C-alpha cells in the first residue's frame, strides 16, 4: 500500500505540476467548488459499508449485495440532487460556469456507486497485491487521459472530465479484476446499518472538517484563492495523504483480528513507523516551500508558500493521530470517532468563519491548526485508556524522529541563508536541498539511536531490512 501511494503520488505530483503550468488557479478553484458541492451530497449517503464488511467476521454474499445496493441507491439520489442544485449553486457563488460543470459531474456519483463491492475482499483477506493492481491501474489510466485533455482543452473542463473518467475507469476495472457479481438485495440492512450509522455520522463530520474551506473561501474570496488554498493543502498534507493513509488502509484489517494486548503493540509499531516518515517529510516541506513553489508550480502560485508552511504542521499532527481511528473501528466502537469529530468540528467551523473573514486563506489554515492542537490531547488520552498505552511509550516512539527533523529544519534554513542569495530557483537547487535534508535526517536519527544504546525500534528494523536485501543480492 505504501508502494502504491509512492507511485500514485509520483503520478499525481507530475500531473499537478503539469496542470498547474497549463491552467490557472481559478480553474482549480471552480472545479473545487463543484466537487465540494457533489461531495456534500455523496457524504449524506456515505455509510462506509466497506469498513463494516471488513470489521464483521461472519459476512456472506448477502452482506456484500446489501452494501452494493445501498451504494447504488445513494449514488442515484446524489446524481439527481446535483442536477437539481446546479442552478442554485451557480447563483450562490455568482459563477455562471458552475451550472454546466455540475451537469457534467452529476454523472460521477452514479458511476462510482456501481463499482464492484467484491473488491472489498482484497482488503478483508489482506490480498494487498490485488488492491495495488486495481488502484494503480485506475490512477494511471485516469491521469494519462486527463493530461491529454488538459493539453487539448486548456481549461477547467479537463479537470472535470478527468474526474468523471477516473470514476468510470475505476468501476470498469473493479469488474475486470474481481469475479464477484453483485445483485440487488437489502436483506442485511439492519445488521450493516447498526455499525455503519456511526460511520455515516463520522463521514459527515469528516467532510465538514475537510471541505468547509471550499465553501467559505470560494464564497468570500473567489475561485482563485480557493485554488491556491487547495494546492497548498495538498502539498503540505503529503505526509498524511500519501505516506500514512496507505499504512492505515493496510493495518485496519489486521487490527480487526487482534486482541487488546496485540492491538497495543500493533498501534505503537505503526506509530513509530509513521513518525519515522511523516515528521521529517512535513518539516522538510516546510523548510523548502519558498523554493519548491516557484520552481515547480511557477510564480502565479507564490501566495501558497505561507499556507504550505502553516498547513505542514497540521498535516504532521494529522499523520501521527490518523491511526487512532483504525483502532476504534477495530474495537467495534465507531461512535467514539464520531464523538471526537463532533468536538473537532464545533471548534473548527466558528474558527474557519472568523479566520477567513479577517485573514482569508491564511486564517483558514490557522483555524485548522488551532482546532487540531485543541482536540488531539483528549483523543489520545481516551485511546491510551482503552489499550493501556502509557505516555512514556508514546513519546518513546516519536522523540528521535522529532529531534532529528528539527535539526534538519534548522540546518536547511541555515544553508539557504548562505546559498540562496547566490542561486536562482532551479530544479537543481531544489534537488540539492531535498537530498541534503534527507542525509541530515538519516545521520541525526541514527546518531541519536546509537547514543541511547541502539534500542529495538524502527532504526534497527530498517537496518535489518537493508541487510536482508543486501544478503539476497549477494546470493543472486
């Protein structure tokens, strides 16, 4: 799953940079408004039946068919509502182009809902090689076609058509790669809904926390500001969306099979691995944001630099706590996730309105950061009580990556003070800073590990894996 995300991010990053050069911030903004409008309708019927199917140990065909039937019903209703709301949405945002865009994208929920529910078995049975083939094929085909459209059309229509193509390709591939053929059925609706009702509430709250900015910034600051905010959000959250999310996707089916003691050990193991990757990635992006943006995106995106620097800290904290939800789901208590998302949204939304009103997109970024800092301690305390984790065990997992990453941040900033005045923004300079930062981090974390006596941990596991690979190569 991590390999998939690395490949997908390579594809996605190339695609974003390519599109950013061809299209304008306003093009990204208007598509963000349209997709946010559609997403709010889809989330009203998002019951996360895939999670329920993975968590249950006694699923049969009727459970899968019921989940697929619900998805189709929700997709059809969402498509009808998108068409109905197209004109009112265009009037609300004072953006006439939005109406035709929504008419096209109205097909997206319906097409996506028809995806073969049988592919959930890839995760439930931990057949991640099959999941890999499905996800990477879908991403690669959709990206190539979107880039062709961007070169041809040079407008926001390329992004919209790319979204629809991605859904269509995903649905077709799901039937090609899995022999399961769903049928209409609602016979297990009560069993699935008893678990998924809480997931439904969580999905609504999660949508509110993730997409409220699209509505507020789009309305108050316009599509261009929204486009800059969303690109900054995507870049700064690379540690969460591209490195940590696939880890969580893979460990949840394993968590669901564990007892409390195993779950504690598994959680700490994953936390340690996430911290090893996400903390340096977030602080590394922060340190080179002022070089990365003009070099890769161009000068029309310079307003994204301060947003990236703020949102990187938000992304880092999200990465370190994103694994908590998988533990709650594995324990069969999704209502706990709903409870904490409720607190989070109640803090976030007022802050978003106030911050955006006075500071624009930067105020939105600050509100995200403040709400996250406020709620994390309460969420972690509850988790620690459930699986008997001590604070010392938590800090042991992340203190070496944190100190090493801060050293990297300080040294990269110092290096830029001496080199930057004599260097222009270039891909070579960006590559130099990136490689230098990686070397500083690796040297620092292994030096700290050696100083404290080489304890069993992520550092020793990485060295063992490298040694194993080297041994196999020697044998060959």
